[in-house]
């Protein structure tokens, strides 16, 4: 199947403003791009692309004063199947984990696994280790939190979401990540495209979707405590310790986000011709 995906962001900048953007489709899906997700700018300014410490594609530029529009429109080929489940996947003991997974066991800015450790072991210590334990955490988070855009707050942490019992997709992911790390399961935050493909359409503006990857069975696998389902057509943009590592835009100066749109839709196969 083919997926058309992209975004449009319009900023107002009172002065020249350095920015870092994390908007490119992750390099692990670059071979699936039929049409590239080249960043377009109005007005055009010089930029350079680099990979950060987590392997994410980032763009550095200086936004000019006034109206600054960023957009991209790409086509990507996807298998069209739901994300696989590996019910027999086992947890890896900490002393056997690959070194590059160990950072995803530590508390981070938004995922205070140390504050939630006792709660995590009380809730899930008796659950059979492995894939089922990760699913149990995601099921619990899905039911513990109430979703609502009005509950969004850029500074909200996993511990605050746990106590307030409400949030948006990033809060669901942060809380599940913190619980998993407390249980010695490496977990990392992911920003993705996720359209309403294979599910009923949602009557709400589309946005980038926050979820997580957990390390079980010797590999990283997507889990989505917000939607709590294996989905079709998820496309990774960036991954890191939490949302602080994968902000779609970081401005080093005053900016106003005037408008913001994201799209992710299945399109006819003829577009590949």
C-alpha cells in the first residue's frame, strides 16, 4: 500500500531565530520512500541536515524575521499489515542487555522511573516477564489515563500524568516508558506518523503520534498505550529517551506557531507509477 504523508507549519518570528527541526522520516524507512520528504521553506534559507546522538535526522537553520512556512509532502510504501506481535518474546536480563540499550533503563526528563518504581513492581511484579508484561503495562496505562487535548501540557511528566490520570498520547507513552524502565525493560519514546488506516476515522485534527519501543525478545518493538492496538501504517520519525529528545521544532528565540497541519492517508497504488 501507499501512504501520502506530510506536514505544514507556519511560524511568526520577530527576529532571526536559530531552529532545529526533527521532521524527516527516520532513515530506517528511507528505502520505502517513493517520493522523498524534502523539507520546503518559504522563504528559502540555508540549512544543513545531521544525525543526532540517537540517529534521528535533524535540520539546522536560522528562521528569518516575519512569516516562515515549512512543509513537506511525501509518498511511502508500506506492507499494509498490522504491526506484528511476538507473544513468546522474553525479557533480557540486565546483565545481558546490549550496551546501547542501557541508557533506556535510566530516569529521564519526562520519565521518572525512580519515582514510579515501587508502584510498577506492585502492579506488574507478579506478571510473567516478557511480551505479556509489556502489554500488561500498556493496557493499564490505557485504562488509567483519560485522553483529551485539553489535558496537554508541555511540561507534564510521567509521574504527574500518573497522579492526574489524564493526558495526550505523549503522556501515555511517557507513563508506560517510566513503568517499563522501573521493571528493567529498556523503553524509548517515538514520534511517528499514524493515520486512521484500517480503523474508523477520528473526527479530530491529525497530529504526529507519540508511542514507544520496548526491548523484548532481543529486538525493539512498537507499543502504543494510547490506542492500545497493533496498527497499520505507522511511520517512525524519531526516537529518544523521551519527548525532550525528539521535539519536532526547537527554537532558540521567540517564535509563534501560527498554524500546524499533519496528514497521513492511504492513496491509490497508481501514484507509484
